[in-house]
């Protein structure tokens, strides 16, 4: 395999062509990757036991879960038939702690399950219990209570060896650290506590957790509805903490109280009082190891946040080097649950006053509008800044398709390389195919005299293809269904046949107007005019909409457009575009973020700081060299932002 990427660069370095064989990149994963965190779609309700759950804790094997509840002032014990899968939890038993604390908030167990600790802000103390049978809450007996200086103590955590204790203060926005002269004996706290102010991120912290080596701290709270990550330059010393990033859980819980991490950091669990539910997240950061024994040039295109490491260098005393071609990619894509309006739009009323479908070229430098006012016409625009719709300008290029669509042009889409264009009409219910001799250039378009009836859709309003071109999806506003068709030849609609089944979206919206599918066929999105919203559906079988179910994720665009008409995702699916008839405009939204690249700590950089991640669509060239067998590497950003 070879790489012949021709670099045209920003920083004045001469263009370069790499022809060397590519070395092997080995993918793996490491826990505690909050930047790569994602909701598993897995949860467990504890409402039947308590309506104000404040803390969650797991047995180290993950086969038992414990919930602290403020309604009943009890600790509830659950069995999990599948370790670390909260959806398999079943209630077992409980133990009252009301005699010690009427406002319990933090829960922690000694690693062997023989001691339990409960914090609360009625007594502002830590209550210690002995368990005669490990992990059996019914066997617990009260041991002692130790007062704490916090205004209202909430979360609770212990260092793995039991010599330090940490707790959060919901009033002061502070995390405290206390030493214990006898491990696991709270009554032996020694010296004054030290603290770290987290109020810049969370003014009402409710839970605290640490990485087992003490180099990371995590804080959750119900003002920001997020989990905040901190690095500790000195392990287990909160005064050395510095903020890194935050992960929002607001889509699942707007009153989060407690959090817990699986010991290897690959799962995170959050419990809150708004929904009385435990939610499960994956927190695995992808690693890409460059195997220096297999080559000297490597290419990485991240599809998530990733850490770059190096392996198998030459022995100490021999120079071993590598060149990394690092492509910019998205870490989060199609994330409509966290969509944000970019405050960017473009009005196309000068060309058309009935704006229907919208599409973009692969580069994001061309935009196309399906105009429904007579005659039916597709209009072409250029964007001076890729994917920034506010930089659009009309190319004075259009294609009249009324000879095929009559007065029913509703949407358009392209094949993967822009050499074919397709439009749908509801007078009649047909999809038409066009060829473009120059990709994404309407001035070179001509009708192929190829069409496909989609009469199963009573009123087809939108269309899209799967990435392999073997599925055509048509959004029918007449029945509010997504009608699927199979193509025997990719993107050749003359080979289309109806699948005989459909996806009903009527429970979410009764006026379907737009459709899109992601690259791996695991998600379908529809745009509904009844509520002016985008809805997400999960497909258990890729590209098969008949296996689709509503994910519960939606995003309203009513503040920008009421009569929504077209839907498109672009720029690695970190951008979403919605067109409409109220304002005759296209509106731009962010629905994802660019991948964050981190590097092995053994890599040293000239400035002492690793380079930032390349933007989507750009490539950085990074070189590495070692002379000591890989104990340390010298890293250099050789080319910044090649296109």
C-alpha cells in the first residue's frame, strides 16, 4: 500500500508527495476518556424504591449496584445479571440509615465490602458502618460519625488505600481533601483539610470521583448538568488540580447527583433526581499505536477522539523515526441532542420564494436549492468559506427540471462523487436522474431519461441514499412514513424495487418534509413540519429502516424556521442545514465536534506543548524521532493544515 497525498500547505513549506509504504497502525482503547464519552442508551429506573436518588456505587466486579436515596433515607442494593449493564439490574434489599442522616447524599464502600460510608448535609458528617457480611447492606451496623467542616456535604470518595477522604460542598462549590491516620477509620482524620474551588465549572457540586492512580478528578453537579474533568499534577492532591473539559448529561438527566466509574474507566454511571434513573455511558478513548517496526510513514484518520502512541522502535543508540499523516476528522457527529444554532443563514429569495430541498458538494464549497416556485428549478451557489452558509453567493447557474417534475419539485440529492443528481416530485410521484459531466457543476447537467416510480409514497417530499447507493429512502408526507427501496446497481434508479415495508414516524410528527441517513446506516433523521423539529431513529440493521426505532433525540428549529422543507448534514456530520419556506433561507447548526488528538507523554515538543488537532478536511504532518529505544521521542509539527 502506498500514499501519494499531494500536500498544498498553509505555512509556506514546499508541497510534498509521500510514496513510502504505510506502516501498521494498531487501534486499541483506554478508559477515563471523558472527551470521547457517549451515552450507551442504557438506563435503569429506581423510582419504585426512591424518588430522590443521590448517589450510586458498584461492587468491583460490577454484579451489584447500590443507590442512596433521600426520600426513604436508605441504601438500596441491586443485583445485575450482566456485570456493568444497568439494564439487567433487579432490586434485592435495603437498609435504613435514617437514625444517622436525614439528608444523605454521598455513598462509598471499602474495596472489600466490609465497610460502608454515608455523608449528608443534615448532620454535615461522615457516618461509618461495619458490614458483617461483605457487600450485604442488611448486615451493616453503625460504627461512628465524624463531623466535617463543609456547609452542605454531598459527594464522597476515598483513596484506594483508605488514607485520604474527599467530599464536595454543594454550597461552597468546593472539594475537600482529608487525611486519615488509620486507613478507613474516619474518626482518625488528622490535620486540617485542603480544598480546591470548582465553582468556575460547577457552583453546586453533588458528586466526586477519582481515577485509581489519583491523576484525574471528576465532579458532577446540577447547575451545569455535566461531568467536569480535572488533571492533578500531583496525584491525590486536590490543590494541584486544573480543569480539562466537561461532558454534558443534560440530554439524559437535568438533576444529576452522583457518578461512578468502572475500575478500568471504560464505563461511567450517573444518577439524578429529575428522572430517578441510573444512566450508563462509555468512556473509552481510542488509541492508535504507530508500529515503527513495520514502516516509517503512517496515516491516521480519526473517527473519534484519539491518543497517538508509538511502539517497537529500534534499540537504544539507533535513531528510529516516523512521519504521521494526521487527517482531521469528527469525534462526535450527527449529535442532534446537543445541536446549537450557529447564528448563520443565507436567504435565497432573490432566486426562489419556495425553498424546498437543500444539498451541498463534498467539499462544502457548493450549495444547491430545490426551488418549488414555477418553473421547478435547482439553483447553485458557491461558499467562499467551506460549510459556512453565510458566505454563500449565487453562481447564476440553475437547472430547469420542470420538464420532468411539472410543478412538484420537493428535494434533491447527489451520488457520492457528484456526477449524478436526483430530484423527487409529487406530481407525479417519481424520482428523476441526471448526469453531471463536471461533478457538482449544474451547468454540465443533463437529464438521463431515467426515472423511478415511488408511488408507494402518496406525497414524496424528500429523498436520500445510503452511502453504498443500494438503498433509496423516500420521505412521504402523505402517510408520514419513510419508504425504502433497494437498488441492484448502486445509484442507478432504473434498478430500483420497493422493499414492501416502511418506518412510521407519525408518533413524532404528522408532516414529514426532510430525510437523511448517516454513513454507517445506523441512524436516520427526519424533518417534521408539524413541530419544526429534526428527529433521530436508530436502525438495528444498517440501512434497513424497517428495524428503526425512535431514539428519543430531537431538536427544534422553530426559532429559525416554521415551514421547514429540507435537511442536510455536512462537514463530517458536524454541521446540519435546514431550509424552509417562511424565511426562504438555509440555516446552519453545529451537531458535532472535531476529533481531539492527544499524544503519548513520552513525546517531547519544541514548545513544550503538543500541536492542536487538524480541522476536518485538513492534514497535519508530524514527525517523531527517538535515540533511546522509545523512552522519549522528539515530536515536530512539520506541516500545519495541508489540504
